[in-house]
C-alpha cells in the first residue's frame, strides 16, 4: 500500500522510521517532510492546507492511507475531507480534534463525565474572569483558549501575574477572547498515550518530557527539549487508573456526542495526591515523545494506525522493548527566542551505532549541505538498558555531531536517572 505522511518535524521523521519498516508498505510519501524523512520517503510539495490538492495527490498516486502528524491539519478538518473523498486517514475528525484545539471543550467534557482534572472557570468576559480570580486567589493557572503553541498558559504564583495574564488574553494576544482559569495542581507530570478507534482503546506507552529550555528545568518554556519513555513514575497501577478513569471515559463521551474519537489520545497528566489528573489532551502524537516511543515499538505501526481507522483495535495488542529510549533535542542558538537559520551541520552521515537514531526536526538542504532551518533542529535518540545507559549513548552521539551554532540541555532524563 502507498502511504502519505503529513508533517515535517522530528515526530514525523520518527513516524516515517516506523512506517518504512512496515510489511504492508509499498511506497511512502511525505508532505512536506524534511531531509531526514527524505531518506525514507519521497518528499512531495503538495500544500497541506489545500485539502483538494491533497485529495487529488492521493488519487493520482494510489494512496491507500494517510497519516496526519501535526494538530493544525486535524483541527482544519483534513481527515474529514479525506474521508468524504473515500481516502482513509489516521487522526481525529475536526470535531473530535477540539479535545486539543479548545481547552474549554475538554474541560466541559471532564466536568460532564466526571473525568479527574483541575477545577475551572471559562470566561469570555474580562470582568467575570477577574472576579473568579479574586474569589480563588493564587497560585492559579490562566490559559488562553485555542491553539497557542504552548505559549498561552501562565502558572501564576501571585495575583499580579494572574491579572496580567488575563489582561493579555483579553487584549487578543493569542487570537482568542476566551480564557480558562484553573485550580493549581501539584505533582509530577507524565504523558500517557493510547489509540482509539471510536469505541475500543489500546494503551500505548508513557513518556516524560522537559519543557524548560535550561538545565535543571529552568528558563522559559519550549516545545520540548528532550524526552524519555517509559516514564518510571507511571506504574502499572497508575496506567490502569489513567486508562479507566480518564481515557476510556473521554472516548465514551465523544461517542455519546455522536463524534467517535479515532486517533491517538495524548493525555498530559499531573500525578496528584488524589491520583492522576488530566492537564490537557493532544489529539496527535507527541513531539519529541514519538521519537522515543518509535524506538521502543516492536509491532507494526501501520497495522495499528489502520486498526484505529477501521474500528478493529479490540483485535490488536502492542509490544514495546523494555529498554528506555531517550532523546536530546539539539537547538539552534537563541531558541526559544530568535534563531539564525542556515548554519551548517556536519557529521550526520556517520554511523552512530546500534540503537541510536538522529531524527531531523528543523533541517533543510542547502545544495548538498544539511543546514539548520528552525529552533529545534535534531532529536538525538538512543535506546539503553537503563535510563542512564540511554542518556550516555544519546549524549555520546550528540558529541559526534559537528554543529558549533547549536546547544542542548545536558541533563535530559535526570528524573529517571
Ligand atoms: P498545557 O499547555 O495546558 O499543557 O500547560 C502547560 C504546562 O503548564 C503544563 O505542562 C503544566 O506544567 C502547567 N500546568 C497547566 N495546567 C496546570 C494546572 N492546572 N496546575 C499546575 N500546572 C499546570
Ligand atoms: N512534547 C509536547 C507536545 O508534543 O505537545
């Protein structure tokens, strides 16, 4: 079967790495892909926001299955439009993708179906938001509704910070006039991934990431500076509790609303004293969590993703390598602020050894050279017998890459190590 992969980041490179070894695959295409993905797939320049163009490409290239990596095309309804055209695509519908696209939507489902999460209020009126804040006090969490690329959340430790965050949202800084105010939850954070076919749920794996730019989890938030899987704090009992109390009720809720959720559910959790609570859902695979998960996956990814679309997940199981996979994100200097694009990266063609993969996240080709083309550029990923072993292997590979204009955190995985 011919498969089209949508996206261009490290997550998509890792998905391509897993799809490329599928016995069901005839040919893999990627739109737009990146130079790393280009080693595994034919890169095509079809515009992903132009759904008619994607459909026409699928028809002319006999695409039997489309895998959508990022959230934007899901929220834009690409999967719905492909389905209407008779093309199977992995990922939720536009309606169901609101689990990620709208924090208010998700919070309302949690409230209605008794899914454990922080207490909250949802406001389109600034004065009412401020009144709620006054009543509950700090610490408190202020969120802009809508997709704000992780930048719309303020964990306010005092009232001034909270008032400021509310003012920014209602000044339209995040392109939304809606604000969610949440109870501050305390505990370790972890991510839990599951596939759903609308009815059945198959638990995948757990991971933890590092959001802050600096060692010791300091400095501004980023899209993620590194990750590892499994998350040691997610014991089998906590995984079972998450599945039964959070993920399955969410899938049942969407089914009862007439919009069965098909795709991957990425639950961001806080392990509070009262058990795991949901921070947020993503309607797609994690980035860079996918990079570590695909290193551990023993079974065929394409078979699993197709079962999510076909409604046959009840017949599926999934096996993972017991080892830890850990990824270090190499960034262009300046990230998460402004970065200079175009610096040369050398040494990527060498052999990094067994169980090491260097996934491309933000690279481009400049003639024959690989150059940096964004903030988060490479995901250096390794499997090891222990978290420490995986960490050592990943950093040994980082140190073999010749790219003076880069930096990375030096402590990825410290919690697990
Ligand atoms: P989100 O974009 O909703 O995942 O939030 C980004 C980060 O803010 C999370 O990873 C948490 O570290 C933090 N956060 C979000 N909601 C809460 C909450 N209710 N209590 C404590 N921390 C939170
Ligand atoms: N690693 C965070 C995310 O994928 O949203």
